[in-house]
């Protein structure tokens, strides 16, 4: 049998050796002359169904060229994909940085208005407290006018019992009539001013509430934007929200948003200024009325000294017992706090023991043993439970004792107030002379 030609071992380059220019090589069919050889038309027909060597080479060259072209196209696509990926990554980074900066700028705007609103709220609270103090002065001054009025009317009634010929319309009676009329006019003025103060306090609270609602919205918005500003590509809570990239129909504009807070602050400032002016007016009214009343004040008779001393002594004793009760309340409150802390301190060991028992319940098979550790843990839980129950029992007793002390304190305070009122009646209402007439500070509402 003859040997076929040797195949090419090196792949030719398609671009340097075109297929059409390959040299044609003619192969002679090998003849088999052996005893078992076949020849004739049948054998020749079998050979013609196979590819020729040049066709085989052309087929290989075509595969090489197609592989090269596909590889070249793939490389171009790969480089273009890398460029697009790098560009989009840089664009996404720059866009995200710009969005983060815009959120930061928005946070500064929100913080500004939030601070302004908070300052305005604090100013309104302080102003309302000052106005409340003035209102309290008005109430005290209004209450204080009852004593001079009762003294004046009582003196007039007493002077009606004078016997002739001393029953005359003298300057004292004229002064008493003038004093009673002055007190009635002052009471009407104080009531009107008190009503103005109440209305102004309500307006202050209403505008404070409006500012607080706006401030609350700013705080919530600031927290939301601050959380959004902290989001990054490594955040674990981010997810897709396709429907979020659209404006809400009720959304405001930056101009209307800023104007809303500006208007709230402006109205609050207007009410605060009105409150300041009203406080100044109240101060002038109280000062003038106190001076007018003191100008009409006459000398007073000597009061019931012995009764007043007795009332003062009882009041001082009640105050002394009140101080002791307050001290005991403080000690009992410390004791309750200590008991609560003791109960809390037992909870952690109880958790440890119960957790140990719980975890040990998962021991497999025969290892689920009632060993000494198991019995000790169970007894530890029982001991801790008993300790907690005992502490809770003492806590209930201490709280009941504290409630009793609070009731005692309230009773003592009520008794002290009753004694103070009795002293007021004895000294101001039942006096024989007008030496006990209210002072300027009391008439001005400071006391």
C-alpha cells in the first residue's frame, strides 16, 4: 500500500495566502494489486463521493478566516462595551455626586428654616410664659382689690352706726366713697385687661402650634433627606422603586415652600410684638392702680393680734410637718428607685439562668441529663423569682406609703392654705384699723 502525502502542520494565514491562489495538487489514486483487491467501476464510484484535498484545505481556510473575523468583531464589541461601561459608570458617579450635593444644599435650606422656626417657637414660649406671669399678676391684683373694697364698705357700714351728732358727712366718708368707686373702676379695668391677656395667650399658643407643625415637618423632612444623603452604592437598604421618579401633584415649589415658613414666622413675630406691648400695658396699669389705691389708703385699726398669732403658730407648725413629710417623700422615692433597680438587677441573672436552661434543653439523646448543673440552674431560677417577688412586694408597700405621704402632703398644704386665708381674713377683713391695708407689691400682683 502506498503512503499518502504529509499534511500541513502549520496553519497558513488567510490574509497572506488567499484560497483562490492555492496551488492545485494532483493526487494519484493508490492501486491495490493484492489478491483481495477490488477494482472496476464500483470502486471508482465509491471514491468520487469523498472531498478532494484542495477542497479540504479550502474548507479549513474558510473556517480560519471566519474564526478570525468573528474574533476580530468580538474584540471590537468588547472594547466598545468596556468604553460604554466606563463612560456610564463615570456618568452615574458624577450624577450621584451631583444629586448628593443637591440633597446637601437642600439640607442646609431645611436646617435654616428649621432653626428659624425653632427660635421663633422658643421666643413664643418665653413670651407666653412672661405674659402668663403678667396674667397671674392681674389675677392676684384683682383678688387683692377685694380686701380694700370690703374694708371700705365695712367702714362705711360701721360709720352708719354712728350716733348723732357725730353722724355727719365728713371728709372721711367722702374719701371712703371715693375709694369704693375707685376700686370698682379698677376691678373693671383689670377684668378687661385680663381678658385681653387670655386672648393674646391663646393667639400666641395658636401661632406656636402652627410653627411647631411646620417645624415638625421640617424635622421629618430633614431626617428623610439626611438618610437619603447617606445612601451610597454600598447601602444594604436600597431597592428599586420605578414609580417614584415622578413629581407629586400636591408638591410645592421652593418659592412657595420658603414663603410658607416665612409667613408663619412673620405672623408669629407680629403676635409676639403684640404680646410684648400688652405686657408693657399691663405693667403700667398695675403700677398706676396700685399707686392710686395706696393714695386712698387710710390708717388701719389694730387687728386681732392674739388670733393672728395663733393662726401664725398653727401655720408654722403645719409647715414644719410639711417639711418633714417632704423629706420623707424624697427618702421614700429614693427607696422606690433602689427597689426598682434591685428588681432590674435580678432580671439579668434570671435571663442568664433561664437561657442556660433553655439552651440545655436542646442537648441530644442521652445527654439530656438531670445533672447537678440542671438542678442548680432550676433552684437559681426559683431563688431569683422569689427574690423578685419579695422586692416587688416591698415596692408595692413603699409605693402605697408614698401615696399616703402624698395625701398627707396635700392635706398639709391645704391646711396651710386655709390658715393663710384665715390670717388674710383676720388681718384684712376683720381689722379695726386700716394699718393692714394691702401693700403696693400685693396690689401690683407681685404677691
